[in-house]
C-alpha cells in the first residue's frame, strides 16, 4: 500500500511493476527492522503499540460492521463518518492524554462516539443515500435460519469442497 499510495503517487508516478515490488520489499524490510529494534530495546512498547492500534482500528470499524450487519438503516455516509470519527477519537483520546485524565479507555470513547455518529449520520442522510433494496432483501434472507435460497445457492463455488471434506473427516474422533 505504501509503495503504490505514497511512493508511486508522490515520488515516481511512472514506476514499473518490478520497481514496485522492490520498493515494497524495502518498506517491509525497514518496518521489520524498526519493529525488531523496538522489541529488543523496549519490549513493553510492543504491547502498548498493539493495544493502541487495536483501540484505533476497533473504534473505527466495529460500529460500522455491527450496524452494516444488523441495522437496516445503516448507509455509506454513516459508515464512513463512523469510521473517521471512531479512529480520530481513539487516536486523539490517547494522544491528548484524556485516558489518564478521565480514566476512560480510548477504545471505549471511540466506540461510543463512532456509534453515535453512525446512527446520526445514517438517519440524517437516509433521504439522499437510502440503503439499496438488494441489501435490504439480503438482510431479510438472513434473519432466520433455513436452507440457502436457490437464487443464492446457484452462485456457490465448490472449488474448496475437497479441502472442506478433508477437514471435516479430520475432526471426527478416531
């Protein structure tokens, strides 16, 4: 992503695929070395980084995912606003030290404000950005457990059927 989104866009727009691979490899190598140095000299920092990134990403994506699966009024503007607000709040909450001042974890603050944003923006933009009818029908299809409808079953792929059977037979007690 960094090679395409940053290097190609801002440094070398005419980059060939082979050079793209080399730049990607160099970025991965540099990030790996940086992580190794951090892990060697400051092991607790690795844990802090993992907790921080989980807080930011969880705050960004969890409310949008839950709403997309279970709320029929969740729409694209609501999801985008929710993701931006959740990530920004969790990041700023930690960066500004509000977690220490309020004793509220950045992820909790991000989840709450991201969820509120999801609901408010989705409801406010329903007229201009309604949930597509095919999405609503798909949600209704999944509301109860029953065999897969023929219209959906016809699109099934059996490419991994052999692997699935192998795994299933391995689960059986011998």
